[in-house]
């Protein structure tokens, strides 16, 4: 009987020793065990979560960061400027076409024709197709905003193509044709004038007019003045573009004569 009771007594004492005697300690111990079990359950749920839920969370985080303001670059490098790219390409072609060791005569002729076809094609498309279709099918302000993005690319491309053709004739031709040098020089000067001066001025006046038209209180007098200014500079821009078209057609006629002289179409 004594032998039986003694182990029970020892067991009771050991259990009592493991329990905190203080009620506060017992409460803290229970809270700690509850927190540990909840954290373990959360880890199990995270481990078993599907990849789709992780993608949703990542997408939500990215959307939350859309409100962060500021440009990606404080000041883009010169190499990221379109004019620098155009100048680098034009200089490379001019240097390569200067000697046949870099670019054979046939290659120089091909570069010239490629630049000319791109030049003439862009002029015809923008002048007779894209501009007219957009003007007839887009609201006026939407049309103007689209053109404000299109025209800098168009006149920049026109300048680059003119410069490439001029460079090939200057450095690659055995006897540079003076009339064509003058014609291409006029085309290049006209394209640069539109690219650097006229088009930015037209666009600035256009957006000033849009701001007044979209204001809560319209100032019709100022809107009318800006409309007249825009009409004047738009007419100048159209006249310059017509001049570029004339130079392109004139140079194309000369190229056709060179094909005939070479016996290709004789």
C-alpha cells in the first residue's frame, strides 16, 4: 500500500512543480502558448498558399506603389537623346561612305536609296494619308494631341534621311553633283527648321488654346487670338512641308535619271 501510494505522490509533486505556483505566471504561460500556436498556424497557411495568391499580393503591392511621384531619371544621358542617335548614325554612314574599304560603292548607293525611300515614304504617308484620316475621324483636341507626338518624330526622321543622303553624296560620290547637294541641303535645312523651331512653337500655342478652351470660364477673346496665331504658324509649317516634298520629288527625278544612264531601264 505504501509502495503504491508513493509513486502517485511523486507524480503529483512533479506535476505541481512544473506548474507555476503564481497565478500571474500561469496566465502569462497560457498566453505564450496561445500565441505560439497561432503563429505556427499562420506559417502553415502561408506555406500551403497557392502561387496565385502570392501573385495577387505582389500585384496589390505594385498598385499601391503607383502613387509614388517623380521621374525615373533626373537627367537622361546624352546617349538617350534622339538627336544624338541621329547624329551618331549620320556620322557613321558619312565616315563609312568616305572610303570603299569600309563601304563599297554599291553599299553606299544602297544606303542612299534606303534613306531616300524612307524619306519620301514618310512625307507621302504623313501628308496625304495619316493626317487626313485622323483629322476626319478624331475629335479636334485628340487629333492635335496625337499630332504633337507624331510631328517631332516625322521631322526628326526627315532631317536624318536628308543628312544621310547628303553625306553619301559628299563623301561617297566621285564627282558630287552640285545641284543635288543644294537641293538636299535645302531639304535638310527645312526639316531642321520645322523640327527645332516651327513645330515646337505650333504645339505650344495649340496647348495654350486647349487650356483656355477647357477652363471653367472661357476667355473667348484670348482663344480667338491664339487661334489666329496657331493658324499663321500652321500655315508656315505646311508651306515648309510642301518645300520638303518638292525637294524629295526633285531628287527622286535625278535618281531616276541615274538609273537610266546606267543602262538599267535603257
